[in-house]
């Protein structure tokens, strides 16, 4: 009996359905609720104010993250945390540009350094980030290993190493 493999696009459909259908409905609900309490004009001003404040914070935190990135690169380290923080800042900025209170709240959480560090920690532990150091590169799929200071065809001690390989698809 033929059982087709699960299509990866089918797994992402619920996420896109949530983003494009549920989130706007929730945002409209909260905008109407806040508008009934404080009025339409103050609600519009509040949405514009959160967008301007978010742009200011995004610029400030983006520059701070860029400095962290440059510092790590200057020290010869892989700036994985700074890159992940930059990605979270990008998502936060996009959420702040979307009018609404729920997306603004999530966007501000992405911009605050304490909560951003918490998000980075959660993501890195979930996805098990493996950082390859510059002194040693190894690939288990090819069986190749390179140590800094050795020449191709040598094992690091100056001895020539001969071998064969086969490419596995």
C-alpha cells in the first residue's frame, strides 16, 4: 500500500491561516473595544504613537545589536546570538508596523532587551544551535576533518594522509 510522505507545505498552512485570518480579527476586535472606551480619534492617535515609539526603539536596539555583532566579529567569535537578536528585532519591527494592539505588544516584547534575551534563549535551546568554531571544522556526513594549521592532505603533524572517498546522495 502506498502511503505518501507528508508535504511540508501542509504543516505550515495552520501558521499562515493564523497569521492571515485570526490575527486581523483579534486586532479589529481590540481596536473596536478600545475605541468604544476612549473614542475613535484617541485610539487612532494611540496606534500612531505606538508605531512612532516602536520605530525609535527599533533604531536604538538595532544599533546596539549591530555593535554586539561587530564586537563578536572583531574578537573572532561567531555572532550567533547577535544575528538571532537581529532577526527578532526584524520581526518586532514588522509587528510594530502592523496597526493593532496585540501585534504592538508582541513587537515591543521583541524590542525590550530583557525579553529579547529570554526569546533568544528559548529559541536557541529549542533549535539546539551548534556553532562551528574557526579552529576545527568537521563533517560527519563526509568523514572529513580539518584542524587549523594543517595543510590539505596532512593530519596536522606534517604526515601526508592518503585516502579515498565516496559521495553518498
